[in-house]
């Protein structure tokens, strides 16, 4: 496995919960911020940039944090852009700046 940077969008959808769903999403965003990975919080999902391992370690932390804080089931939707070189989400946005 290489250490190229990839871009991933992460969308957490808590389903069966006793806890407040917005609070669970806020905890997930806190996990992303604590990861120190480059990210951009958007209205429906968060874009994160890091290596494959960093990203999937983060997704696992979001999963366990959510399940350990009042959520019995969840969905995590992801979109990944990976390649044979570092990929940066800023490169995709430069023409819109």
C-alpha cells in the first residue's frame, strides 16, 4: 500500500439512537478535527484528505465513538478519490476561487 494522499467525503447517518443525532454528528466532526487531517466541513458531508490508513483509522474512530455514545446502528457514506500520486481537494477547487 502506498502513502499517497487521497480525498474522501464522510457522511455519518445515525439511525437507531437514544442520543441526539446532531450531537452524534458533532462528535464525529470533533473526531475529524482531532485527527489533524486536512478537512472541510460542508452541509451534508465532510471532505478529508490523508493517506488511506489515516482515513480508515479515522472512519473506525467515528464508528466506534458513535456506537459507544447512544447509537445502536449507523450508516457511513463515503466517496473516495485515490490515485498513483498525492491528490489534494484544493486542486479541484482552484478554478472556482
